[in-house]
C-alpha cells in the first residue's frame, strides 16, 4: 500500500530564516540512509514537508529502520499519495484505506484535514465533518473521539492528497553536520559510545580516538572498539577512528609517577593527544563518556585535573549527570551494550591503581608530571606519528 513516507521534524521548524539549511542537511542525511536500503528512493522537499518516495519495490521494515536512525527526524508517516479526482473518489480511497489498515473496526477515530491548497472547493472543517460521516456510514462499529482517538486520520491537500494515520517515532535531534565536528575519546566501555551518540544527536559530526596498549590489550580489544564505532556510525555516518599506541607512555608514567595518580596522569596525556588530533582535523571540542562520581577519575576534582590540560578546546560530557542505568538503557537502545560488555580490557582498566586518588590536587599532579620531562614529549610525538586511522562505517 505504501510507496512514500512523509518525514516530520520538530526543532528545525523554529529555526527562522536559516531553516532551509537544516532542511537541506536533513534531506542529505536521509538520502545517505536510504542508499543502504534495497530499492531506489527519491527524497524531496516541498512547502515545509520532506517526502521519501520509493521508485522501485522495497522492504518497508528495512526502510523504516534506516529512517529511524536519521537524527533530525521526529516522525515517520507512511503515506498513501492520491490524485485529486474529486471528493467522492477521495471518500472511496479513505474507506479502502481504513478497511485495509484496520481490520479491527472497533476503534475510535478523528479526521484531521489540512487544506494547504486553498483552491480546493471544501474547507478543512467541512472535510472533517463529511468524511467522518462517510466513515461512520461505512463502518457503524467505529465511533468518533475528537480528544483521544485510536486513529487520527490525517488528510493533507497539497499538489496531491496525502493520506496517513500512523506516526512512527524518529530519533529527534538535529541533522548530523549542522553542529560542527568533535573528537570522541572512544574506549571499549559502555559510556563513551553513548556519549558519541548523544552529541551526534545534537547535529555534531564525530571522529574518534582510541588508546591501544599492546600487549596489555589484545587485538580483540581493539576490534571491540572498531565494532562499537561501526554501531555508532549507523547514526552518525562514517567515523574516522584514530588508534594511538599508548603502551610506552603508560609504562613511562607507571615508572615515574605515584601509582595512586596513574589514572589521572594517563588521562591527562590522553586528553593532550586527543586535543592535538582534534586541532589538526578541525574539531571544535573533545567528547567523553564521563559521569560525575562513577569512578575515581570522574569526581569533580579529578575532572578539573583532567580539564587542566585542555587549553585549546572545550570538553563535552553528555553523560555527566546521568545514572549508570540511564546510560545502560541508551546503550541497549542503540545496540552497543552487548559489544561493550565483552570481556576484553582496555588500556585504562589494566593500569588502575588499587587505591586511586579521588581528590587530586592539580598543582601536585603538575609537579609529579615533571618527572616525565626527559622523554614524554618525544613519546607523545612518536605516538602521534605512528597512529593508525580507520574509516569506520556500517
């Protein structure tokens, strides 16, 4: 029955004079998503509406699944497109639609007509009343409920007549790319993929950096991160994943610095490296999965010590005030949870001290980092020079 989808957006609608830029970005994201589907589709924008028209046979569920991963879409409406052949023919089409879509007629309904084409001979209220009467005559078991109907039958009269009654929820947010670009510090845990998803939902294109520590972390741990990036890319588009060999830097910190400060100092060097890569790739911030109080390195004092080295760009933490269960719920929704809990350790967890400092003093941390002065700059440059870059996409 369905050959087209009407795409509804929410936040884009209040953008004012530059709304068309966001609409155009959304159209491009939809085109990219539909290329992954079997069949051919035409995506068009018309009078504040975006339509996806199938040009060939297609799998309905597959098409909806891909549309549900496009940020900026508030609702997906499977529509029947009708030619204007008079009100009597419209009534026939509506009766056929209701009969096909709702085998169980023991439902309440409401007709909501929108007459965008003002030369149509009937006004919206008149269409509502007459069409409601036609439906009641055809299906006496149905009842009208104008407040909370089971079926909201929408008839939009435009260059054609669009008929729909279902709105499949989309992910919301803003089209990816309209909010600039940021660098995600991606580990193999639960939190960072969720942070990447959440920042992308606000229109931010993301690249990612992963700190690998062979032989303390295996190739399977690295593959786990690649797999997580691939899952997140279903929503964000292709991700440039920068893989940094962090082993020598970690071992040097382990040798030269107090062990209760290992996590903080390692984290500070990760942020320094990530910031440099971000600057070179025209990113406007770093993104992490940190949440206040979740672990020792995520107390307010620890976060302040980490931020201390980020002098070129801000650090965005979408999960900062979320409970762990909130983060888990999102990871399950986007499909990263099962991969995140695979038992392959990342470089952070292996070098965690038995009793890590929870309230680090920034001045003390800086002083202890002076122990690294002899080699650390050279090691950081080597890590940057030898990084591996993988383009990850679904």
